[in-house]
């Protein structure tokens, strides 16, 4: 797939639903990405075993964090457009905690907090440092690996799919967690402090509770949208909007276009909404090309993100 | 600073994806890179990694000018993702290339003449009609301040990009 095809596809991938609400799908050539099954399981890495120390406060409680992750995925499967009945039968199933830290194409979908930079966690001289494969082995953020790039990246999702149909086979989420000790201040180069706290004050120190910094539910809800085949949305109200200020929690709840997207793509009792295959050359989202550009242009005049009613408890 | 980000989104041509990044400047990237080059993409080849789970694409770039650091006339850049047969893999925020594309790359040396792009898509600018444009549609930015006098990774004249890369200690 050439980048040119990708670009052409994304330009055509904004779909104006029947309601006129726009959402954007991730595409590969002419094919939109989608899960072929309605029951997609995911595992949550047990970071209490694998090392991330500062997720949601100083007390390690993987089960509590797992619940927050589940709430994030559930936001999509429980989507109910305003004034309508339940409209999707997509199920994103929490399969529990795992000690696995493996990403990539292995038919195991995981959410994993990397526990710190590989340069700190992998033993010096380990061949994985040279081959940039330490991440899965030591559950670390490999700042020298091309799939991690550097420590400024907060989260990554890797999706494996059929080049012909766009059907997703595997998806994994990696979050770049902090491993610095308490009281050292918030990290700037060794991962990020993920919080599960309420909305409100922004945390000022690592391990602080009752505050928000890089909100787990905000981040994972956004990432879960990608996990099921949605791309960034230029509407500032969308969970898929590509900006997340520190302390942001507005993406915990879906906007109307996000709900419409999951309802259209994974409708109850019907096949997933596909866009064609790369062998057939069928077009994708042909009604939406002007939609995405128009929205982006409008966005230029926005300047600021409007608060979304009901997004913060 | 939502307005510039919105502009980036409008200009971004790559498929949307799922990485989240803190704000970063051209100067910061340049300081951290082993080399910054301007060149042209010659060819690409995707293949499975040894672990059998990840796909990487190897991009051959002919270097026309070295703006910072050192690099040979021809380099290989390893980027995550690609397509091998009927399997495709996208590691979000990864830079994408096309044959014949003119680019400015912020590079970190892996071994020999093989490099990676520093900061994933942040470290690749497409050069066209005197303009250098990063393709950042796959990166979600957090909000944050940048050092005074520095410029965020965003579209700018290629001459300015060169000045910022060469002019920083």
C-alpha cells in the first residue's frame, strides 16, 4: 500500500451517516478497517507483575485499572445515539489480566503499560538492545526502536489487518508509563503518569492521587476507537479529536458522531459496514470526501475547543 | 494552541491513527538526532521481523545534503509497519514514504548505514514547492509550552527548516 493510496483513502473515508453526522474510518487503500467478528476480546497487562509502578497512584491495583480500561472499551459498545435505541451488537470483551507483554500479530489483543525505558530495564549487553526487540521481552519503552521512536510518544496502537479486505486480525495498545520513584516530579522523558482520578485538579507530582494528569479512561477510550477502526476526527467534540491536553477527560464519553460511527459500522444483526476491497477497487465512503475537508476548514475558525455538555461528571 | 494543530490536521495527508505525543520542536528534534538530511526516496521493501509478529519497511534514501551530523550518500531507513502479501500492519504515528518523494529526515543511527526516523512521523518532512510539511495526521498532541524562539513541528518554508536545523547548538 503506497502512502498515496493511504492519503486518497483517508480523504474519502469520512462518512456522513444518514443522520448527517460525520465520523472517519481508518483505511487501507480502498478498504476500511473493521473487525469481522462482533466479539473481540482484549487482555490487560498485569503491570503489578510486569513493572509499571505509577499507574493510577502509588498503590498497585491492577484490577482497578483493568476496570477503568473496561469502562473505556464499554463506551463504544454501549453507544446509544441520542433519542435512539441501542444500535450495535459489537462486544469488546475484557478477557482479564495477563502477564504477556507481547504485541504484534499473534491473535492476542492486549493493553499494556510499558514500565520504563529499555535502556534502563534491559540488561546492558542484551542482544535485544541492538535488535530493538526489548520492548516485549522486558516490557519496556524502547526509545531506540522505530516503533516507539522516542519518549515523547505517550501511547501507540498497532493494528494488523487483511490488505485485501481491511478486516482487522489483531490490535494492541501500548502506553508509555512512568517508572520514576515518588516525589521526583512529573516525568518529561521517562514515561508519563497515567491517572484514574476524578476530573479537576491537574497532578503536580508523580503518584499523587485525587487529581488528573494523563487520564487512563480518556486515553484508552480514544485508542479504543482506533482499535475498532476509526481514525481521527477533526470535530473538537469527538472522542477521536487528535488533541488531548494534560488533564483532559472529555474523551471519556463519546460524541454523537462517535456513537453514530460504531452504530453504522457494527449494526445489530447486520454485517459490518465495509468499503470495498483492494482487489475490486470499490470506493470507500464516497459520500464523505467533502465532509472531512469541510469540517477541517470550519475547525480553523474554531480556535478553541468548545466544552461538550455532560462530558465531565 | 489549537489553531496550529487544526491547521496541521488540515494539511496532514496520512491516515489517522493512534499515537499520542507531547509537543516537540524542530530544534529539539535536531538536537537529539544523529543526522538531519535532505534526500529522495528511491525504493521501499517491507518484511517480517525475526519475531514473526511485526512488519518493518526498509526505505532507501539517496542523500542530497547533510544538514547536521554525518550520513553517507545512500541510507536505509527502517520504519514500523508495511504490507507483506495479504497481511498489513500499521504502527500508528509511523512515517510513511513513497517512491521519488523528496524529504527532510531527522535520523538516529541504528547500525552501519541503517537509520530510523527520530520521533516517528515527527521526524519526517515532505518537501514540495519550497515547503517542508510534516505528515502528522496519526499523532495526537498534548497541550504544552515550547521553548521561546523554537518552532513546533509544523509546515514551514524548507529554507527556514534548514536554518533552524543548522543554526541550533
